[in-house]
C-alpha cells in the first residue's frame, strides 16, 4: 500500500478531497461547485507520478508565497523564474537555486520545457502576460483580479474560449473547504431565501511599501496608482464578490457607490474607503464596504437568508429561530423580554434594535483558519495551496477548470464597474457588451 508521503502523492489535495467527501457525497457538491470535478481520487491518480514543469513570473510577495506552496506539491517542479526587479528575482532564486532566471517574460515563454506559468505580477500586467502565455501554448495560472480594464477581461475571456490551454485565476475561496461546505448549506436551503449579502474588509494599514529610490515608487507601490491598480475593489473585493455570485448563481444588474481618500492622503490615487451597493433584478442587494484606516470590523462574507445567516469567513452559521439556546440563555432571554414588556411605552417604541447574540454553528469540524488578509506562508489554509495544486494537476492531464475563468471574469467586472460608478458618481447598469453566456441576471 502507498504511504501518504510517497512521491507523487499530493497531501494537500488528498486531504482536501477527503474532507469534502464526508459531507458532500460526490455529485451533490459538483452541482454547486463544478470546478471541483477534478478533485477526486480517481482524477488525482491520472497524474501517474508526472510532474508539471512550472515557471513563476513575478516573484514579489505573492510570487514567493506561491513558490513556497509549489515546493510542497509533488507533481510540480519549478524550472524557471522571472522578474524584472533583481532583488525580488534574487530572493526567489534563493528559494529555488536550480531554476533558470529571466528578466523578460517573453524569453521565458519561448522555452519548450515549461508546461505552465504562474503569474503574480501587478494587475496592469495580467492581460498581456495571460494572452502571451496562452498563445505561446502554455497553461496559465494568474493571480486575481483578472485584469485592469473591462476590455482586457473580455480579450482574455475570448482568447480562453478559443484555446485548448488550461487557465486558472487565483480565486482561492472556490477551493476553501469552509466556503464550499457553507455554500452547499446555502444551496440546500438552510438559511432560506437569500435576501441580501453583506461583505466588508477593514484593515488599518496603508498598503505602502518602502522604496529604495524615488523612480521605483510607481513600480513598487503599484497598488496605490490607478494605471496599475483598481484599488480596494480589485485587490480585496474581487474575492468577496465572487462569493456573492457563487451564493446566488446570478449577477447584479446595477451598482452605485462612493469612494474617497479619507485618511491615507500620501499621494496615492486609489480610494482608501469605499461603500458600494450592488442590486439584483429582484431587489436583493450586496452591501460592500472597505476601509483601511480602522480594522475593528475585520473581514466578513455574509450571506443573509430569511431563516439564517452564513458567515463564511468565520466558518459559522446562525439561524433566525434557533432552538439550541442553552437553558440559562433562554432564561436570560425571557427575563429580558419581560423587563421590556414591563416598561410602560408611550408613543413610538424606543426599544433599540442592537445586534442579537445568536448561537453560532460550525460549518466545518475542528479549528477554522480565518485569513487575516495577508499571504502568510505556511499558515494559510484558505484554498490557495489547493487551487495551485489543482492547476499543476491540470498541466499534466490537460483538463480545463470548469467555471474558474468565468467566475473570475464576473467578479472582476463587478469590481471595475463599481470603480466606474464611484468615479462617475452615478448608478451603472451592467453593460450589454461585457455580458457572457455564463451570466444570469
Ligand atoms: N489571491 C490573493 O489572495 C492575493 C494576495 C496577494 C496578492 N495577490 C495578487 O498577486 C499579484 C502580485 O501582488 P504582490 O503583492 O506579490 O505584488 P509585488 O509587487 O510584491 O510583486 C509583483 C512582482 O512582479 C514584478 N513585475 C512587475 N512587472 C513585471 C514584468 N513586466 N516582468 C516581470 N516581473 C514584473 C515586480 O518586480 C514584483 O517583483 C497581484 O495581482 C495581487 O493582486 C493575490
């Protein structure tokens, strides 16, 4: 019998498959997460001891994070590294000394001994590199968001639909066990009808990185400038909006919002505070908020149903009419109710509607990893390792990922439309020319 740590056995994928299996029972899970079709023991065995030859383009923070994960994937071998900023290329080379080094990604794409490329460059480079990668015949894994502009997203989508290559975008929540299981409960009706969604991401950090000399400012701090970044929407909200689309299986029709630079007035061009509302055709709304000068509220992806709430980030759910209150909690609740009744109320009710304490229920057993929003090598269990491993598997089998490109396209378009709505100060209707057959409104 094969031992678990024998070469060719991907522990992260195998554990992932095992953990999904006990709740899902195969087909049920595939109807709400079709991209998991390749995540079965049978599909994993198609690797047959093979190794995908991988190149990493963009070896900064996220690129190095992926390198650490790739080094743990037995069916992957890093053969080349590319970065046009020498200190970051050097840092990556120190992790993989045997890999060849490139400053120009186009030279790397000419090489025949590379099956797949992992792209972790700033957003404004994604489209060019993905398109060049596909036309060079490489399988491509690119970081989110899909691209800097809607036209670039469309070009990628069209190139992909005409390509036989595999393409992934790193929307890791799609491969995160607590999201998958939570979503299955939503789809099975546990929280009733989805009547709203509420996502936010609060941090207290400026996003600014130290720059060794002034001419490197826009390169190193690319996140802060509009030519290279869609700000909070593409950097943070893209993950969360994908979750909303996944929950309801359709797209909002319109978006309105306000964006400002409230606190970090340091020459940046992207908002440090955004409040956005998306509206579906039936009036259901996504309320999205992000602020990076106060972290009190943390990060949450909440699906609100008329019978309960799915708090996916924490791996918890709450029911509106919960009978599982402990005896003492029930007693306290009764006393509280009586106390309110006893107070003579004249005129309009004054009773404040503060947040009720619902007993939490766990979506998954055991300890839930809550991503603080940073890429923490070796600590994250947010699906990033699994989606990457799945890509490497696909580099060997040639199996395209179901719906991953489509989900990334939908989420990125929603981010870019929100930026447009905030910049123009108006409600933006989802434009006809960017609709794809996958979208339901
Ligand atoms: N999925 C996630 O949770 C997650 C988390 C963090 C970052 N990201 C994404 O990863 C990407 C990279 O982010 P980061 O924080 O690592 O940025 P970074 O600035 O740390 O790294 C980007 C690297 O790309 C290099 N680069 C830029 N232009 C290049 C070119 N033309 N050729 C070769 N190399 C080039 C830079 O020199 C740098 O080393 C972004 O798209 C970001 O949104 C995703």
